C-alpha cells in the first residue's frame, strides 16, 4: 500500500511506449506482436480492475475471472442472436457485471479473510459450470463470435482495433484509478484495509464502501472480457476457470499491489515471461512455478521493491510487537 | 457544536462466563470532564466499546443526549457526535498524519461519489485538519507517514483524529499511555483547553492527569462502579484506596 | 544467578529501555518498581527472548540469554506469569496446567500440589480458560508457571485487577513460595505489599534503573516512592 | 430408485467424504493453527498417489506403498514448510496463495517430467480387489477399506488433538504461541511436525485414491478445491468441522448427482432434465458453501 | 523450403495427446528424409495449454509472424473452434489431427481446413451400429456433461435406433463414478456405452472392474481405449469394446511401417492421435510433390491437399476427404483381449465402410 512517487511519470512513459508497439511491430514486419500485446493489455485491464479490490481494499477475490467470462458472453450471446451493436453489448456487459457484482459482493463481503477468498472462488466456479452446461451457447466447446462488436464509428474487427481500444480504455481506467486512489473514497477504501474498525468508528460504512469498490471492479473486469471476446472472436467457459483468477493475482503481485501502474507492468512481465519460458522448454512451468514462489517470497510491493522510495513502508503489522504477549493479549481484548 | 450528556442504566456485558461490565449506571453532564479509573481488566475499555456500539450490551440502556441509543449501530451514534480514541493505537499506518486527520474530518461530508477530486483539494477540510494538527503539536510531522512516528506522537494523533471528526462527546481511552512526561504534560494542557467545549469521558491510569483534569471521577472495579465523586471524595474513599489506589496510595 | 547489564530495547521506532542494570541472587525475591509504561514488562520481554535487546547483556547462571529463542530460555528454568494472564482460552484448566508442565525431581510441583495451593482451580478443573474469572485466571497463570518447576519465577502484575481478597491470597502464596526458597522477580503496582515480600528492589523510570536497594532502605524513603511510583 | 441402491449411493458418498476428510483435515489444521493457506496441499496428495503407485508396482506390498506415500508426502511437506511456508507465516494470505499457486504449477509439471504425461498405473492389491454384496448390490471391497481407514484416522486425529499433550500444545499454540514458547516448548518444531502430519494425511489420501482414480499430473486441483470448500464450510481449524463438512458435502454431491436428474425428470421432459440436472449437480456444493458462508460466515462448526 | 506450424496441448493433464500428435508427425517427416514434397521442412511447435485464447494467439503467430505454409494439430474442439476464424481469414492450409467438431463439418466448413482424424461422431456412430447388429435391446449411455459428450451420444443414437434405457450426463471433471456405476448395476441394461476420454476414462474402467461389472456387461466405448489408457489399465481393460478407424494391428504395409517406426523411435505404442498426424505429414508430402514445391498459392495448395486426400499412403488403408473436408474412412469394432500377461486387440467387425459423416449436406463450399 505504498504511495508510488514514480507513478507520476510512470503513466505517460508507459502508455507512450505501449502506443509505439503497433508501429514498431509494423516496422519489424511482425504484426503478431500487436495480437500478443493486445492480449497483454486486456489482462492488464483486468489486473487494474482487480487492483481496485485486492490492491486498495485488500480483498483477495479469487474469482475475478468470472467477470471476464461474463463480459465475453455478453458479446458472444448477443452476437449469437445476431446483435453485434457494440454499444448494446457494452451496456449489457456493464449491466450484467454490475448486477452480479452487487449480488455476489453482498454475500461475499459478509465474510473476510480465507472465507472471502473461498466464497469468491465458489461463485466463479458456479458460473463456470453454468456456462459449461449451456450447450445452446457451445457449452465447454465455447461460442464462436462471427460478427465483431460494431461501435458505429469503429469495429473491433482485428487485433489492431482491439489493441487501440484496449489501450484507450486502459489509459482511462489508469487515470481514473490514480485519481480515485487519492480521492476521499479511495482513501477510505484503503483505510478499510488497514483498520476497518476505526473506519466504522468514524461513521463510514465499511461494507458499503467495499461493495461499491467490488461492483466497480467487476464492471471494469467485464470490459476486459468484452475486449478479449473480440480479440479471440470467441467466448469460452475456460476464460473464467479458476487458474485465470490465480494468474490475475500473480500479475497484480508481480506489478505491485495498490500501485497505479503496477498491474500493467505485472501483466506485461507475467505474459512475456510465460512466452519466454515457453520458448525455452516444453516444461516451462518448472521455471514459471518457482519464479512465482520467489516473487511471493521477496515482493512486498511487486516491482515497487525494485524502485523503492527512501522511507521504508510500515513494518508488517504483525512483525515487531506481536511477539510480546502483552500485545497479543491486548489485541485479543480489543479486536472484535 | 454544543456538548451533549450521556447516561447509562444497569449496563451489562458478558464475555462467556466473565461479566466484563456488571450493571454500570453512570451520569455524565454535558460539558463535564468525567474520568474513569480502575485496575486493568476492570472493564473500562469494554464500557467504551459498549457506549460507541462496537460491542452490543447484553442488558441495560444507554441514553445519549436524551436519546436511547442502545442497540443502534456505530454509524448512528457517530452521527450524533460520539467519538472515541483507542487504547491500542489504531491509526492508518500507510497514510500521512494529514491524511489520517482528514479522513476523520471528512466524516460529516461522507465520501459518496467522491472518487475524482483528490482529498487534498477539499479546502475547508484541509484547513480544519491542519488547525487540529497544530493544536495537537503535530505540525512538524504533518506530512510524515504515521508508521514512522514515535509512539507518543502516535498517541497524540489518536486524539487528534477523534477531535477532527468534530465530536460533541469524546471518549478517550488512556490517551496518555506511553507518552513521555513532556508529551503527557502537553496532552494534559490540550485536554484542559478542550474542557467545557466537549463532554469528555477520560480513562487514564496516570493519576496526575486524572486529578488535575477531572470534574468528577468514577471508579470501576470488576465491571462495577464502586464510587463516583469529586477528586477529594475519591482520594479519600476507603474502598477505592483498597481496590485501586492501594492501601499506601499517597496521591 | 541472573544479571542484566546496560540493557536497551525498542518497539519498532519507540525506545522503551535505555539503560537497565540489575542482578538477582539465588533464593532471593527481587521487586521491579515503577509507574505504568516505565519498561518493566519490556525488561521481562527481553529476558524471555520475546523482544530482541537493542544493546546490553543478559546472563543466567553464566549463560548468555541475548537473542536466545524463548523456548530455550524456558528450558533453562525461567518461567513467567505474564501481564494480562494469557492463559490458553481453548484449553481446560487442567489442560492449561499439564500442557507445558515439566517434572524435574521428587520435590517437583504436581497437579495435586497446585490444587492444594488453589482449591478454587480444582473445582473449575473441567472449565475452559475463558470461563474463569479474572482472579481464577491469575491463579491458573501462576499454577501453570509453577508446573514447569522453574528455578526463577517472574511475575508481571500478578495481582493486577483482582479483588482485594484474591490479591491478599496471591500475596500469601508468593510468601509461601519464597519460604520454599524459590527465586522470583516480582512486578507489581502495590508497592507496600511488594516491599513486604521482596528482599531487594530496582526502580525503573523511563527505561532506566534509577535506584536499587533493599526493601527496608526503600521503605525508609517514601519520597522515592512518591517520586517514581506515587500514583 | 430402490432403497438398496440408495444405501449403496450413501456408502459411495461416505467413501468420497472420507477421502475429502483425509485431505481437508490436514489443510484445516495447517490453516487453523499456522494460519497458512496451502494450495499446494493438492500437490502433496498427488505426491502420495504417485509414490504410492510407484512403490506398490515396485515392491508389491500395499502396506509398504502406503507407508512410502505418507513418508514421502510428509518429507515434501517438511521441505515446503521450511522453504516456503515458514517465511510466509506472518504475511498476508495473499502471498501464501500466490506462493503455493506457483508450487502447484511446479509439482504438476514435475510429475509429467518424472512419470510422463500419461495416466500412471496404480493397481489394487488383489486381496482387496473385487466386490462384496451389500444391500443386495455389489460393492467394491477396496472402498470399504478406504472408509475404514478414514474412520480410523478421524478417531486418531481427534484423540491426538483432544487428548494428547501434543494436541494440547497445538491448541494452546493456536491461541497464543509466544506464551507456549515462553513456557519452554519449541513451538516452531511443533508447527513443523503438524505441517508434516497434514502433508502425510494428504499423501495417505492420495495413495488410497490412486487405485480408484487415475494417477496423473493435475489430479490434485479438483480435489483441492473440494477440500477448501470443506474446511471453509466446516469452520477453519476444526477437525470435527472438517469431518462433518466432508461427509455433508460428499453425500450431497453424490446423491445430488444420482437423483437430481430424476427429480427434474419427474416434472420436465427428460431431454432438458438431462441438460439441467448435471449442471445443478455440479453447482450444488458451491451453492451450499455460499449459503453456509452467507449465514454462518465462520462455518457450521466454528473452532472451539 | 516449407514451414509447418504444430499447435497442440503439450502441458498439463492432457499433454499426452498433443505429444502423440507431434511425435507421429515428426516420425513421418523423418521417414521422408526431413523433406515434404522434396522441400526441406521446418516444424515449429507451440503449446496451447488447452486454452482457447492461447490457441487463437498461436495460430495468429504462425500466420502473421512465422508465415507458415501449413498448420497441423489444432488441439481440442474448444481450442480449434477459437482458432477457426483466424484460419478462415488467412486461407492457410490447416490440418486438424485431433478434433472434428460438428460446426466445422457443417455450416462452418471451410476450403482450407481439413480434419485428419475423424468427425467427432464417427466412432460413436460405429458403436451405435455395432450395438444394433448385436441386437442389444436396451442400452445405457453415459458421458460428461459437455458439447462433445452430447454429440457422441447423438451419434450413437443415430445408428442404434433401439431403446435407450437411460442417458446420464455426469459433471465435467468428475473423478468418482461409483454412484453412476451403482445405478447402472441396478438398471441391468443389455449394454453400456460411454464416452470418457483420457484419465477420466481410466478411472471409469477401473471402477467398473471394482464393481465387478467388467465382463458381465457388454461395455462399449470410444476415445477411451488407446495405448495410453491401456498402459494404465492393463488387464482391467480386457473385455471392453470400442469403435475406431484405426488400430495398431490393422493390416496394411504403411501401418506396419508406422507402428514399427513409432515403437522403435519413441519406445511406446502409437495412438489414433499419432496416426492422424502421421498421415497428415504424408498427405502434405503428396500434395506438395504434386505442386512441384510451389506452396505460395494458398488456394492451389488447399485444392492439392484435398485431391491428394485419396492418393497418399495412409496407415488406415483407405482414406479420402468428403465434400466438407471430413474423412471418408472405415470404422471398426475392436475388443481388448487377454494376450499372455499383456493385452491384445481383436477386430470384431468392420462396422462402417467408407463412412461419411452426417453434416456434409449442411456444408456449402
Ligand atoms: N473480546 C473479549 N472476549 C473476552 N473477554 C474480553 C474481551 N474483551 C475484554 N475482555 C475481558 O473483559 C475484561 C475487561 O476488559 P477491558 O479491556 O475493558 O479492561 P480495561 O479496564 O480496559 O483494562 P485496561 O486498564 O488494561 O485497559 C478483561 O478481563 C478482559 O480480559
Ligand atoms: N508492543 C508495544 N509497541 C510499542 N510500544 C510499546 C509496546 N509495549 C510497550 N510499549 C511502550 O514501551 C514502554 C514500556 O512499556 P512496558 O509495558 O514495559 O511498561 P510497564 O512498566 O510494563 O508498565 P505497565 O505494565 O504498567 O503498562 C511504554 O512506553 C509502552 O508504551
Ligand atoms: Mg483498556
Ligand atoms: Mg507491564
């Protein structure tokens, strides 16, 4: 939860670099890179959205792939019925994700810690199995999307279009989150993570704040789903299988929890690494696995620990004093 | 911003077998600084948790400014101006002092839809925050991340946050615990300057503070009020001397 | 038996101890005196390896304790009655007593002896720790510490928040333990009672030992008590 | 649907429940007491399955195979505890999830490297092969063994935790481990042992499951998810909870699969019943978990 | 200079299938002296991890970056479906050596996508016909609850026509089938037909044995029995009957060459998936030879491939492409029999001759 000083210049630099990708790819005659990075941007978007709940509010949602899936099927199912109007699909995706987010969030936020992790997972699994058994929409074979989303002015017909769409949305979302982080809402949201009891004691409703964040996050993740659907021209239950949720978390942690550009860097790092290791050996998971473990062991703030600012962040709450029984007792007495 | 009074009637809180609060009846006048002393584990903090609503009382009633509030949620009581500080310092570690105080100061506004403008651009809130920070002698560390504050300063911030949420009645749980003598003295001055403006319920083991600030004192032992009265009455109250001040108390 | 020199300690950023010197001889009872927050518990935390000293040395029977893992300190024969009781809430009274017990020799403390000492615990033997009153919890904490058959028993605020009668009971128990020749370090607010028990005393103020001497000496100088303890 | 079938379905449920219990008891102990969430627990299960199968094929002794599996899983667990878990005890669950997620990837691929990516052969000892007639229908002998083992382990675990000194210390350490160590007990060692115990149980589960389920890379995950559901429903840290929840979930799952289509069939045409039934069946336990958590956020049996 | 991209599942539980295809293809390339149609060939391989989006990305990479002349493999149905649009748009020659889902056999068929293995329904259609020939009165059907499963059962019913006693769809990824098997026991059907590929199938057969049903109840299956699962099942598979367009014991020179070469090179018996890829290589060889090595014109290449479909040496003895680029081939019923302490294949009958799939009519090409 460090306030990244470097975030200020990271954003423009990062996005200018990303904007260069298609041209570089053209110049190198490697249009494939556009596709690859389009996919990266889509997952970056999802990671940013997850950051809103996981990074800011410290809510470990292990089922965020659910929203990706919902976004995908919003496109898939509509186009299955011949509706390829992008705006309508967008509206549906947003509406569905918001609604699901509201319901699921209301249930999940009653729990905390491991409970929350598991119940979010449970809901994701439910939707996964639901789509698997919906043979009308291809079941687990997935659903081909023949008509790309048509937004009137532009169509998400090819990788390049999707790339630019993703780039723009990601930029908007990044700026939005950067603002939100410093805004009163953002502050309270982060505060709920550090010390929910105190937040309540100031008369804010921790539940409401977290729910709002969860819904927002769900909707943004849904957008990623919508883009993914167009990128692959396909909607499949495997988009919302639980390993995907896991990978989102990995990206986020690699990049840096609660940082603004972290999720993007994390997504790039993760997918590029994966691509690279795959090139090395067919058993690339033998490398990827330990790498992730190491990351988990060393990183407190993802790549922020490379570019750490002077003053060290807070010592892990449980670190020093908790050793003293006195404190153990006090907290037992005080908490709940 | 007028101070309000507080009354409890036969308040009871059980933790499993243990009656942490055992029929507490307490009357606090508006504007009064009322101290509660008592041995560790007497139920002081528990009592505060009951008053704020963070714990649900098992029996008895709590009347806040003439309004029955037992059973109402924390938010509502805060809305009526009931604010507290914590014995176990509970401030927002990752934030700066200003941000901490602002969070408190913002409570009246609420944060619905406040997702775009940075908190620092809320002029009047910032001013208020800065003023209170100055009042609590924290100006020079205003922009430090609080995890880097000294223990005493954290304690001061604890009080500052309670003040910033513009309370009408303050519940302070051992605000001086862990403060150095100097800090303690400053804190005493601060509280004295606040006297009368707010109703204050002060829990403190530091007798100098209590005896130099309190209008009235109640002594809580084993979850029961064994005595309530002026400083003199309490000093010379035999049972209090036995139960808390100790037989050899020469305060 | 135990000697502490130039001990200093921090909690994160806040320094609690600056310069503590004290020693304990076999068979004697030492009082640690001081106002709240003056560092007595911190000394104890350092002694038991719960807190890494920032400076200074602690030796027990010639063994250096600095940075030794708590359990190894415990095995050396130190035992603690901690501030705030800290009995195990999910264990029954009896389990609390036997879980960490250690037998040394024939004259060792046993369940029977403990129950003899605190009949109240015998009645409550099947209750969970949380179901005990503060006083009973305190007795349990003492019993638990005795069951490890310590050579040095440390009591931190052993009479904290207890009804006067219970307190008196505890004091008499401590007196009996003293007669049996147990070495003890006692931290307590109730100076008068403490002085009745202890042989020698150390006064802590803001993490520094400011005075040391026998109980009679201290009793003759009420101004000291007034200055450093005087509630 | 006749009663004899129902009874043997019930038995199947119980037997699945036993496997789940073996897996989740370790998980719940490790989580409840060390507050460490271990996604690699499924991998330990896989280790048990592979080692069990391999050593049975090598030695031909079932007992030896089981022992080998338990020991191997226990040792791997010990290694995990030392290299990964220990540094993360004090940290956010998030990092634990992450690290063990990585471990999962690693072990799955490692299994492929060592045993190849084809299902690995695990035989049932001929003595236990074949079926006995129960409730008028054939029931595999081996599964009855599994149930027996499960019951034994459940009793053993209960005795260990509730009656032995080890158990007392474990429970004490769960609530206040600094205090335990102050009283002269090496709580860290205790935690290591506990972690090994949990891993060993997972290994046992794997070794037992090997002969009825296919032994192959990735076999751990589906079961892991179920086990996680079990410990959350049962209330984290509670062996009793794990047992009850495992049984409830397994039985509900089994009976759901067996009967939901029929029930639906009774009021909708078979085609759609066949479509909806399995979907509902596979969602059933998650719905159950959501309900439990919604109304009892701490599980049906919260840790006493 | 020919470039071929191979994309299949090479990691995770299903990796075996991808591996077999790759090995089958590479064996053929080796036997052809590292050349296809006289042109030196380079084969790029990618792992789709059984993830549709990854698969789609790989195909795009092959097309845009590596500019491959042909793509082989193409993974499971769900992955293949995600890849189709890219394949269609690019017009590159693509040979699916694994899946032949209904959509691309019917409306979604395309001139440049060929299925080397079988249309998904084929084997179950064979089993359906076999069940009919055996005069089974009522058959019990089981599969996982997903698209492929439903297609298979449909295929079976298409050729069976008798009464279906019950049709059970089990949740995808279910491990333990004791419950279902118990139900079968009490239902007492004439025969049982299941579609459970991979490890799940191994579970199923094993549990069938333990329930004491194996051998008592005619057990028909498809895509369950292959040398991979046999390695795990050994004697437990004895008695199971399955439908297939190919078996290791199939008697034709090309197959002898294939099986011998494969076992020599990889120290394990081949599978249907390996055959499909092996044939794919010889097919490409024939087509490229015909074009004299000029593969730059995609349309011509595709046409050549289609034509060569009936002319290349196939390990299946006889092979050709239907109008929708699905295979026309024989389907057999085989039974696993005891053979010393190992197991052997016994051909029961050639159930379907020059079998065409049911979707060709829907294909407009
Ligand atoms: N959540 C809880 N569960 C069980 N017992 C509790 C709980 N909170 C407090 N207690 C018990 O209630 C009694 C009163 O606790 P409380 O914290 O109110 O004492 P206190 O007067 O604040 O003591 P101190 O002066 O040390 O702060 C103590 O015995 C404590 O152990
Ligand atoms: N866990 C902790 N974190 C930060 N500061 C602490 C912690 N525990 C104690 N302190 C501070 O260290 C100083 C000494 O505390 P200590 O507990 O030793 O006092 P004490 O003499 O035991 O007084 P009492 O036990 O009566 O509270 C105090 O200023 C206290 O605020
Ligand atoms: Mg208190
Ligand atoms: Mg103390």
